[in-house]
C-alpha cells in the first residue's frame, strides 16, 4: 500500500469525488489499521480486537474499492474473513485452556461453529482458481479440487485435506502470481502482488486448520464418538 499511495489516492478521488485530502486520509487510516492489527496478532496482544479491526478493514475495502461487483476479489475477501474466524477460534481455544476444570460448554460450541464457518469461507479462495477449460489437466484439477473442498467443508480427513490445499495453493501462488517477474512500470505487477499476499493470508488460515483440526462440527469429530 505504501508503494501505491498515489494510485490509491487518485482512484478514490476519481471514483468517489471525495477530494485529495479525504482520499489521502482514508489510505493512511487503512494502512495504519492494517499494520497495527497485524502487529497485535503477531505479538498475541488483544487479538480479538485486532481481528475485529482487520475484519472491519476488509468490509470497508469491499465497499470503497467496489470489490463487491468483482466475483474474484469478492470471493477472496470472503476467504480472508474465513482465515480471521479461524484465528478467533484459535484464541477461544487458548482462553479455554486458561480455565482448566471450569465448564466451558458454550465456549466449545462457539469455537466449533467458528471453525466450521471459517473452513467453509476459506474454501471460496479455490473457487476463484478453477478454469472451466476442456482439457484433461483442467478436468483432473477440477475433480481433485472439488473433492478436497468438500472434504474441508464436511470435516472429513480435514487436516490432510488442508495440508494438500496448502501445498497446492502455495505452488499455484508462486506460479500464477510471480509479480517479481513483471517490470516495475507494468500495472499488472501491482495486481499480482496483491493476489500473492492475499493468497498467503489464506494459506495461513489453512495452516490453522492443520494445527487446530476441524472442530466439533465435523465428520472427523463425530466419528470419534462411535
């Protein structure tokens, strides 16, 4: 965002006719909230507040940058929200362990449902990667990707499915979004850079699934009861 300061300010000014002062103020606030929120998460300080800040930024960006009318960017923003929900679920688990021996039924249910919704939302990222071209390779990609996404949603072999999706998405990210290969004066470099780091965020959400598991609302959890 720092390297696209002028472009973003001019875009907001032209789109919303808000004037350069308000446009600059919005870009500065946007960047500051993201930086502060990310540092709070990394330092594990007031993580719930930080998640709320980052979620608010995603919603505001969706409206201000008219992402709502672009299916690809909109679905990717939904996937980012899923990653934030998984982070909230992790924090709920940490709070639960601090009160060992105290009944935590409501907390368990809340965490399980947050993990369920987070898993479902993260899957939207992969819907933006499918290309409906008639070829054997594309057909295999579509079938395998669909199986992995369904496995994530229902919570069947969830950690394995998430790990495979991490590997798949990492490879595709470096292949499709290699912005470092594009000259600095090409606007495509900025788009690829945005996609690259946004995809990295979703990979982080998938790694949380690998670490935490699917939660109580999943086939894997119900299978353990029998």
